[in-house]
C-alpha cells in the first residue's frame, strides 16, 4: 500500500511539473517566474535623468485617418525617456475600426469615452467562437471561426501584451476615445526604448529613427509606410496564403490611403454572445476530444477591469472623491506585464494627500476638469507647480512626492504605474508616515512641543482624499 501511494504521488508530481512547464511555452509568460526576473522586469535608462523641471505635456502630433485620428505625445520628451514610457490617444468615430497590429512592448488602454468590441489574437490559442449554420446559410454553409471577442465600455482598463495583435471597433453612437500607455522599458521589449507598432493592414505614417546629442530619437516623416506584408515578395505571399496576385496587392495596401483607423463596411459582423454569462459558458465553444481544460484557462484570460464606476472605488470620501485601483490582485494578468493603474476623482476643491509611489513611476493623464499639482524632488525643490488640464499628461518619477488640489470644476485622472503592485506611501492623514512615528520622534524632528506634535499627527482624520474647506476653516 505504501509503495502504491508513493508511486501515485510521484506520478502526480510529474504531471503537475509537466503542466507548469507547458505554461512557459506560452508567449505571455515571458519568463517572469523566477525571483531574479521579478526584480529585473524593467530596463534602466543608460543616462542620468534630468528631472528638475517637469511639464504637463499635450500631444505633439495628430495623424488623420479615414474614421478618426491618432494623437502622439513626443517620444523624445525627457521625462518620457527617463520613465521609459510612451503615450498615444485614439479618437475613433462610430463604425470605425482600429486596424489590427502589435507592439514591441506591453500596453494599457483606458477607455475615456464610448463603448466597443475588440479582438486579442493570443498566439497558440484555438478559435473558440464558431458561426452556426443558420448564420452562415448565405455563405453556402461556410462557418467562420475566430478567437474570443471582448466588449469594453467607458472606465475599462484594457491590457495588451507585447507582440500580441489586437483590433478595436466603435459600435457606439459617439466617438470612442482611448488613452494608450506603452511601457517601452519593459523587459518584454528587447529592441530599443521606443514603441514600434507593427500593422497587419493599412499604410500608417512612417517613423524615422536617428540620434541627436548622444540620444536616440524617433519622429514622424509624414510619409506612408507599409504593413508587415508589404516587404515580402508577391510570390512568397501567394504560396504561403494560397491567394492570387490581385489579393496580394490588396493585402499589401498599395493603394490604401485610409491610415490606421478605417470605416467598417456594412457586412462587418463578428460572432459574440449577448451576455457575459453566455460568453463564459461552453455552449459557444468548439467541442473537441483533445481539449483538456488548458485552453479555457489560459486562452480566455480576463484582460480588462473597470475602474471608472463609483461602486468599484477602493477609497471613497463622500465630500472629497474616490480612488479605484487595478493591480495584479483584481486583474491577475497585470502580473505578467508588470503594470498597474489608478483611477482618481476629486470633487470641487478637494485634495489628494501628499504621497509618493515607492516602487514605480507614475504617468497621469487628466480625463476631466483641472487641478493645481505640486511635485517635490529629493532636494526638497518643487519640480512642478502648476495647473494640469484635461488632455494633459504629467510624469511623476518614482519617490517624488505629489499633492493635488482640484479646481472648482473638480478633477479626474487615470494614472499608469510601472509596477503590477505599486505601493503608495502617504505623508498626511490616516495610515500615513506621520501616524506611524512616535510623538517623541515628531517633536524632536521639528523642534516642536508635544502638543504640537499631537496636532500634527492626529489633526487630519481622513485618508488619501481630503474634504475641501478644512484648511480654510482652521486659518480663520
């Protein structure tokens, strides 16, 4: 009996080890399982960062397309290069389709406005959606098969792994606005610290590479480039795809001037369930004898999390505002791309407590309203003290302390962070550094009385988001 039990245990161990080794073969694992790799998930800038004068940046270039436009922030910006990030904003009109493509670095996409659907083509995963015969009678009983189609709406945070192609379609009645954060220094990007978009269709504008004053840079040339098929010989594509020369020319987009966002034709149709619970059911999936459950766990990973709705708030002050966080705890796939995000809403004149991010850079994009923001560096100097308005981006380097006061109109933002479990350290209010220090330490730190140290430590009863008006009342 003991020998048979030992044999069963060894067989189980071999089976589990084999399953785990299989996960390493999937592209989104990226070798992050080891502790050393966990520490080295980002490449550092080879040059010292000059962060004495931060700026709230607006897009530097706008590229028009048939069904919308794309706005690009300056990739050579000092703060962007130091943090190793890039920013893009897409505006897609109703029935507009953002053409499929992939990037050399992982991306987070926040849906500022609108609703739509998207497809993420996970390599190695099966086509789990199949058109039934009733839908395909007009095509001679031809059944279309494709991977899972995912819905999204305003407030959703979407994840796109490096090297994985995806497309997005606006099926709403208003413009779809997407803010895209690209982590160019992520270890998944092994080329250079710039975002490279590889398109499967269309002819987007070309980006020129060069070097200026010892720094690499990229800039738009205004000329049309090609998609990934454009550089191949016609006969190669004809044989590989089993198509004729006319279709090869269409594939290369030789006469396509629509750029990266196009209007979908009337026959644009994809198969998708009507409700989330139907989407998760196996009724729509292809039944195969070879299925062992692995495809349903890895290939149907959840790649979105809504942080825009008030009921999802992690911190809420009925007079001040709210904060919602997406990290590896509530969106596990963020552990693979080593990123997280925070959605903030400040009501009129409310204050976000002075704080810093322990283990990540922060890239904040203002989605509505405006605020006065101050950022202080390690020398105690204010490296930014000014207004941040809707549509602007502010980079807050790791450990730099930031404090925000909303305007009369209030202030809303999305903050992308370069760590899947970004840790915030507060310097005022509950659970702050002040609360953690003994009164004796505080009184000697600032050469104040014990009573003053007590007021300093316990004077602010709120946490992270402070109600407006308290400071005015105290001054009076």
